[in-house]
């Protein structure tokens, strides 16, 4: 496809406008802000948002026709250079136009990622089968974004844990079975086991949760390393309940094994020419990992020797 993207979990990107404002630590080294500056687009509360041209707004219609011909969904990441739900009233007319465009392109699957889920109208996407809403979660301090997301009626919900800046326990946001028996109500997950008096008389219901988890380390200047166990934990939490898990990248830093274990040349393809090999120790509980800055390409995306590139069926 001519209009492809370097974002691995999408086929194309669409930006109704450029510009945003930093709101949390995940924004500290924002690639979009750097790229926007190169093109003369301002960033922050006081900067104007650059609205896309009329010709650009017609691109999704062309993608939709192609997807229909090919009999498949085309995944559109909407908002790589903006946050569609930024709280600015002058953008309302463009958001309305975007909503109408989404309705007119049923053969596209729109992936809207935000750090501002509290601004999403609760019922705007109800009834649309081609929309996935996602939130960025970089650390435990921002799990509230998932709570906001699960309150919204939408076809698919996902979390982008990138850059991952700390361990995340997300079991309570993943799909669960609820069992009601007698006077006992409990949730089935990895941490809690149900206890009821008469399991034969129990009533079961399914609680919806996140449909997809994407994660990855940080890349670019000033990148912060992510501990391998943070990624492993997310992978295992998703596997326990069958939620697709997409490990995008290590970022700038690669794992060289446990503390004191030395270099593990079989684990990662190391460059032989002058990469920055200053060791970095990242701590989590009682475990230590040796991380080395080798660059995004050399670090790759193998987690324990394999790729994890799972995508939900609904947006294939």
C-alpha cells in the first residue's frame, strides 16, 4: 500500500490535524513533537493546530474502496501527530467531520489512541463496528485511563503500554468471568480464586475488558530503558485470559541477561561497530537486568527468543 506506516500494529496513519500538548511522563521525549518542529508546526497549549488539507481528508475514502475490493480490513491509526480528544473547542467541528468519515468507511478499522479518555463522549461510538479506542498507560500512576476507557461503549478497547516506564498489573482490566453463588460474588483471575458454597447453583456472566495490549520500550534521544520483566509480566497476564499481546520493540536498550551474568550474544544481534555499550541496571523487586544501549534496530523485538505480534480478529 502506497500510504503505509512505520507503526507496526497499523496499516496506515491518518492525522486530521497536527499538534498536541504534553500531559504525562510518556510525552517527555515525544517523537511527534520533534517531527512537528521540523515542519514548522507548534506544540503546546498556545500553539495553533494545523488542520489537514481537503485532499488529505479524502484518503480514507480511497483506502475504504481498496479494502472493499480486497475483502479485508485496513487498520488506520488515527492520531500519530495529535490527540483526537484534546480538550480544545476549536477542534469540535473537525472531530465531527472525523466521526462522519469513520461512519462512511466501514471497511476500515479505526484505531484512536489517547491520553485523555475522560474527554471521549460515552456514546459517540456506540453501534459502530469499525472503531477501537485505546489509551496510553506508561506506569501504574495512569491506570485510571483504563478505568475511563472501560466505561465507554465501543467495539474494541486496547492499551498501548509504550513507552513502558514501570511494571503494570492489569488483571482487573482484562476479560473475566464473574460467578455468583449464594451470597458470594467473586472474580476469576490470576490472584483470586472463587469460593462459593454450591458451585452447581452458581450463575456465571462474562465481564468485558481490554481486547488488545500493545507494549514497547522507548527509542530516540533521551530514551529510558524498560525492564524485561515488565514486558514478561504483561505477556503472561494477557496469555492467562487469551488477550492478544503485541510486543512492538525493546527500544534503544537491549537486555544482556541478569545482573552479573555478562553479555548474552545469543539473545540479541549486537552491532560490531562502535555502539554505546554503557551498562544500565534496572531494578524490579529482587531482580536485576543489565540493559545496554545498542539502538532500536539492533535491539529488535524478540522477547525470550520469539516475536509477539498478535492482533485481534475484529480489526484484521
